């Protein structure tokens, strides 16, 4: 279709945001390559110029200056007098071997995210998930088959669960409770943060039986094997351990609404009188306007036949239907929402 619209009107609208959105993945690929090449490890002990950094990382000299300056422009490196050093962000989260290292998660998303999102148009037309193999990017539900890759994935998430655990340790009045179950607690890292912060707590991780070796190795290395137990089973067919508090982090988004309701009813049976349930996810704001939350929901739909993110109001409704009394919702770490609800005293 042709148009006779005055071109000066279009010129008055800056296309910059559209162009920036079109090439947004370029910045992410710069980060992914830096992790793969070991840029941040090479600069962990101090600054170096472009030639020295290229030599340490196997980078071709033709690409080095523009690439390192791009990393500096993205806030991952700092440049002073031609020498580069890690920014505080990169030094904290992207130096291999550090306890807060997130590079494993960055690498895994590089392997899986682009192939999956590259099929978004097909998914929008068919309604079908595009990546059902969790060992190639799904990591949803109970289909993890590659222990090595799963271990890398969990290691990448540990730094994130460190922050989440610290925030839950601070936000929740744990003095009122003596025990908790982390539903889908994987290898026990979140539970470890909570029991370290509150030594009176007894903890149990409930997850698929195949996760037990990963749990035993990790919790044993932390020296917490006598404080955190593991219970293997299925959320929907096996009895959930009884506790004062049940934590559901990144769990409900993997299921459809009916199964969410079923699971929350089962959780209500497991929470002792006067106890609580803590639900956190990248929940969608109630007026569905936050693009980051909606993109997260789209990703879940891309990798799962049933899952998606969900509105905060919906979560609170499901909890009330399950028998909990409403406890409220609050932002968590700037990226998540924490919904809390309680059981009545008997």
C-alpha cells in the first residue's frame, strides 16, 4: 500500500528507540562472548591494555579495541589511560571461581535462549512450545536428563539464590517459625542461606529423587548436611513434608492454572496451623504493563506446554481458594514479587 503522508511528519518522530530495540541482542552477545573468552577472569587481578587482554583471552587484535570499549560502554569494564579493568558489577558476578559467579548461567542462556526465541514467530502461529528438551534449553518441569548440564545450570543459579535467600531471611519474621520446606529446592542453596541466617530453623528440600545426588554433594560441601534434609518425590502424587512454612520459588509458573490450584491445596495441607506460604516468581503486574515480566512469561510459554507467569491478583486468589488467609504482596529484588499467605491457628 502506498501512502501520501507528509514525510516531514515521520521525521519529527525519532526512530532511535526502534533501532535500539532491533539490535538489543547485540549487547547480550557481547556479554556472552566475554564470559566464553574469559575476559573478566583475565582482568580479575588488575588492569591491562588491549594488547595484553587480547593475548590473555585469544582475541584477535583487529577486534580487541572496539570490543573492549563496547564492554566498557555497557558498564562491564572501566577504561583509564588505555587500560581496562573489571567494573564492580563484573568483578562481583563474572569472575570464575568466585562464590557469586553468574557466568555459568550466562553461558547456558547463550546456548539456549537464542535458538528458542528464534522460533517465536512459529510459536505465535501454532501456540506450541518450541523447546521441550530441557537439556537444550527448557529447564521446566521434571524432564532434566543431562546431570552435567543440570549441575551447571544450578551452579549458575546459586549466586542468584544467595541474594534471594538473603532477602527472604531479612523480610520474613522467621522467629515465629521453626521449620520450612523449600518446594523444588534443587540442591539446597536457598535453604542453606536461610538456615545460616536463622540457626533455629529446620529445613527440608523437596524435589525429584534424581536431584538427591546434587543436593547431597552441594549441602555436604557447605557443611550443612545435618541441618537440611532432602525428600524426594512428585509435587502432585507424593505427600509433601509438614512444616511451619512452605516456600514456592519459580514453581507455579511451570504449570497451568488448574495444577497451580491443585498444588496450593496440597501445600495448604502441609503447612502447620499458624504457618505461612511464601510464593515468589516474576509475576505479571495486575494491569499487565511491565514488559520485562511479560517477556518472562512469553519465555516460559516458549519452553513449556503449560506454563506462564501469572498476575499477582491471580496468585492471591488461588491462595485464598486453597484455604490460606491473605497476607499481601511486595516487590522482591526488583525483578520478582513475593506473595505471602497464612494458615489459621487451630
